[in-house]
């Protein structure tokens, strides 16, 4: 069946008067009213300038996209910020007119505004001030009632801080000033607002059509996100009881996602990769989420488990981002799991997130999940870290990740077909690791001696400072020293506050600050050395590359399948590493 739309430019008065037949509704899924004082001032100034220029052409205010819902109401899809502000402006003008001596002009414009704001008796034109032509139903927004009361009474509560009250107060002040300074133009201003300011209402035959139209428009207001549109789709697919429950679920999810530094939009994005994995979709081109979810008339959104799955995904990010524990989720209390997740969080792009989300959604209810999840995360970090260190581009893992996503659906011990790297190349590149990988490498190393998560705010500390005195190294060129200073062997995690205190001092001067650190790796290094120079950097370069390779191999690097051993091989301590190197030099091993 073909879709239809009606487009017919109308003055503000003409458009608002249609609310007598089909009341304007700002639906539950819309965002709260959010125009700022700057936007109110701009709208008012534009209308003043138009009036003062004595311009008889019309002034275009923008579009309003709506559709007529099952209750014969005009449900606003786009333009709610603008139409709400116009209602507030007209109510403020009406209040001003009400305070003036009733001249013919005052009487005329009061009548015109009454017709645009309130219901009237069809025969007598008597105004029912309790029945406005617009209603906001934005869910969990206390401002809905405030908006209604402003339109009814023309007053606001003293000290009110909501946007409706603040903007109405600003309109009132601007109108008062303009009427005082420009009494001869004031009535022309009102005429222009009502009859010369033009809106372009676009009325669709359905919500689907209205949303499609909206998505193609460049709105000057606050645009709906893809998640807002998904909210509208789900909401209108439910019965009355389901809508009430859904509204509460959505708002809670939105609040919790914000607290986790995520968003519902991102949760839908992560969830899309899970759904694609279920479909065995290995295409490396990632579709836009609106395009993906709109397939087959948005059928994925209407499944009963969508909200539960989004909440489950959010639990994962609450643990990763907020470092909290989730009730009845033992894995969230496992420090080893959280260490590896923290290491993954410093991976240079988001591709690590998709297999983690898929694995968690698929298996988090299984009996042996905690053990398997830890093994999976270690192998994922080992493979991703190694491949990015060797080839620091997104293409190093993109295709492999899409294959892995599908493999996870098949098995809790999925095949990694991109787990192989050249070990010697890896060891060589660790020493001069790309800047995007340094934090990840340092986390991996630090967590081998750390009993708790690293402090949230830490910086990369150059043990030998980036600004050194050439006299300290008379036998080395500045270029050689500069290069070594940036080697991985010269870098450790260090709390930001302590790092500021330590500044660019040399090792002996910084040891007092090091001793206050909660980073065990740094404490061990400080205790094991009395001085720090170029030889120490070179030795630590070798030790780190050796230790890292042993660790990553233990976690599953260069193994297509899951590692079979239950426990990882012990990593040599600094003293043991020195002994091994000495024995090698003597040819004893």
C-alpha cells in the first residue's frame, strides 16, 4: 500500500488552530523539552528584526512532522521543541495583552491567540482555559504538568528551574521590554507571530512514514537518535499494560547506561553484533544500526527478550567502566577476569567489545561460565594485543573478529583462526611499541604482580625523563638516548597525582614518589634498582619482550583452539631473568 503525506504551509495561527480538531500530542518516547535561553532569545530577536524591517514576505520557522494516531491526535515526531516554544510565546503575549487596557487591537489579538491556544465553544466561541490544544506526555518528565499549568494560568512558581518556566519567564521579560520600548510596533509584532510566521507541517499517514520523513530532514532542534526511533517502534507495538512497563524499563536503562558512560544507542549497536553472529553474518562492512534493525519491518525490536538482553549487555559495561560487582554474577567479583577486561579496555579500537558482548550474552548463564570466560578473555587479549603490536592497524583483526563472532555462537571454546603471529617479529616490535599499544602492554605486565585493579587515573611514566641532560650520557648521541627513552623498557604505569609531584627528575629523586605508588610493578622496579640509565632500559626491553611472549603464548597465542593447560606457566622474576641471561651468555643453557 502506497504511503501518503500532506504538505501545506500554514501560519502559526492556522496550524495551532488545527489542534481543536486533532489535539497536538508530544508522545512518551520524545525527549524532554530542552530549548535553551539562547535559542529562545534567537527566535524572539528574529521575529523582532522581521517586524522592524516592515517585511511583507513571510518568515519561515521550520517544519513540523506529525501523523494522526489511533486517538485522532496529531502526534509530533519532529519539531516538538519549536512548537512547544511557540505555545509558550503566545501564552506570554496573551498575558501581556491581558494586563493592558482593552483597545480594539488588544481585543482583536486576544481573540486570535485564544483560538490558537485553547478549546472554544463552536457556537459562542467561549474559551475553556482548562483545555489547551497541546499536551506533552514525555515519559517521566515532571515538566509535562508544569507546561500545562503555564498555558492554563500564565504563571510560574517562584524559583522554578525547569526549562518551561525559565523560557516562559524569558519570553515574558522580552515582551515587556519590547512593548515598553516599541509600543507602536508591538501589535505588528503579534500580527507577524500569528499570521506572517510560517510553518511547514508535514502530516504522514502513519508513524512509519513520519519517522522516515524525519530521518531525511535536517532539524534545527534536537534531533531524535536511532534509539529514540527504536523506542517509538517498540512502544507502539505494545498493548496499554505493556507500554506502562516498557516506559519504566526504558527510562531505567537510559539512566543506568548514562551512569556507565554508555548510551542506549551504543547498547543497540553492541547487540547488533550478537544478532549478526546468530545469523552467521561475517560481512566486514558494518551496517548502520537503523538500517539493520529496520529490516523485515523492525521484527528484531519486537522480540520479547530485547530489553532483557540490553540490560544484560549493560551489566558487562557496568563492571568494565564502573568497576562494580553485579549481584548473582560471580564472574564480576573475579579479580582475574576484571584485570583482563581492564587490559582489553586499552585496546586501540572497539573491535574487542563485540566478541566479548557475544560471549557474555551467549554463555553467562552456564554453570562453568566464569572459568571459560576468563580463558576466552585471556586468549582474546593475547591475540588482539600481539596482532596489533605487530601490525598497528584496524585491518589486522577486523576480518578475524567477524569470523570469531560467529564461532562463539557455535562453541564456548571457539576457534580463533587469526591467532598466529611471528614470535621474533613480536618480540622486536614490543621494544618500540606503537604509542596506541603502550597502555595495553603496561596493563598486561602490571597485572602479573598486581593483586587489585590499577588506579583509575594513571599516566605512562618515563623512568628516564623525556627531558635529560646530554652531560649524563657523554658517550651516546642525543638521537640514541631519545630513542631509548621511548622504548617500552623505560615505561611504567604511575598514578597521575604522584607523577605530577615526581615531575621530570632522575631516578634517585623520583624513588620517594615511586614508593607511594599502589602499582606493584613500579614498587618492584624501584626496590630492585639504585640507578636507572640506558643499560637498564636495554635489559628491561629484553625482559619485557621475553615475559610478554611467554604470557601471551600461555593465554593461547599461536594456538587456533583454546589452550589446554589449566594454569599458566610461571613468569620468571626479574632476578630469575637475569640469571637465565647470564647462563645463556656462559653457554650453560
